[in-house]
C-alpha cells in the first residue's frame, strides 16, 4: 500500500458504500451503487449514488479548494457537461454534480490501481491529457514519494492524475467520510472519519461485511459530529465512542466484535492541507470497562450510558473550552 495520497483515496473508494443519513429512512447508498455477485462487490452506476445525497449534509461540506485545484471545472468538462463550473468549494461542486447527475455517463469498468510513469502517477488512465489532476485534499500534506521501500520514489515529487470515474468516486468518499468543520482561533479544521488501514484491507477481502461495517461507521460519524460541536478534546471523543450504549447495541445486532476507525483533523494552509491529528477510535462490542462496572453496578450498561452523558453532554465540555 502506498502513502497518504492513495490511502486517502482508497478510504474514499470504500467510504462511498456508506448508508445514507440514518436519521432519514431511505435505501442505503451502497445498495443503490453496488451489488454482490459470487462474493464480490461490484459497482453498478456511480451516478446513482448522487441521487441519494442529502442536501443538508452536502451543504455542511464547506471545504475550500486549494488555489491550484481545477477539479471544479475539469470534471464537468471530462463528462461533456458544457457551461458548468462550480465555485472552488466542495459543497458547491458536489451539489452541482447531483444537479447534473442525469448527464453523467461512466464506462462500465474502471481499473482502480496505480500506474507510475516518470514523474506522473495515473489511476485508471494512461496519460495526463485523459485525466484530472488530483486535488490537494486527496494528497493531504504529502509532496514527495511513496512510503514503500520496494520503490525508488520515496524522495521524489510526483503528480497524481485520476480518470473522471475515479475522481467522482473520490468525491463520493469525501461526502461519506466528512464529519464536520470546527472553527478555532481563526483557523478552520475539517474532520474526516475513515476505516483504519487494517479494516480497509479486511473489507477488500470480505466485501460481504460492508453493510455491517458502514452502519456502525455512520453511527460513529453522527455521534462524533454532534460531540465536536461542543468540544474537540480527544479524551471526550474516545469516551463518547467507548461508552455509547447505542453503538454497543448496534455492534451486538450486527454480530461484530470490534471495528477500528481513524478520525483525521485537517486544516487548509496555503496551497495545501495539513494533517494536525490522527485519532484512532475503536468500537468494541463488549468494552473492558463493562467488565469492571459489572463488579459494582447491577446494570453496568445503564450506568455507563449515564456516565457518558454526564461527561460529554453536561458542563464538562463547556468548562474544558476555557
């Protein structure tokens, strides 16, 4: 596996199979977009996914593009949609793609792998003239090389190009993984929730688990979204996911023991984005805390839920902001 560029894109590719907003009953996004055949997860129509996008949720993705990014115009051009160009914000780009979804026609198959030629990296294309330069958000603070010692590219500066289909997949992943943005000390921070690398590998090998995993991930995303509006302290974020009774019940319902996620805190600086924090978050079906609570409380689950609410929803988050 390669560096942050492709890890972010790989996570985006998987994250597009997420369910839609769980607060609103609708057919999950991944079911509209994919089907199982002989144990494999197959993409049917990327444009179908856009139909399921929640307008309110799209409007929250107020991420400004880098000055050098041109995906806001190039993607419409490559799909043959004339006279359309979004503002240089991701919410406007995704909203326009949804508006013009009926005009989007994609090829039947895409080769989701990297092809390196000189100083250029191609995904699903063979030359830069056929593709779209990857926006800075997909490269997050990585100017040089690949981290694999099997290649000679560790110290080289490479340019990343995507086919129009892969670019659209990446944008679907941004919609899926975006949690919220928080303004602190005149700086905007963007939070994204991805599966951990080991979970990504596991899902690629066992796509039948996709629905279960994304149901839990979406529930975690919504829980963190609400909490981050009150506090950004990592300890409270971990308490929220560890003691959240709804998450434990969902894990039990889906018969899952553990899911590993990573919360990224990203900021836009100059012509690029920087990763400020990567917060590992693990959701357990039976957290170790419960075993200890059983020794002292008749109903450890009820106690844990009350403790979670007291810590994450009471005066503590407000007090910690000062």
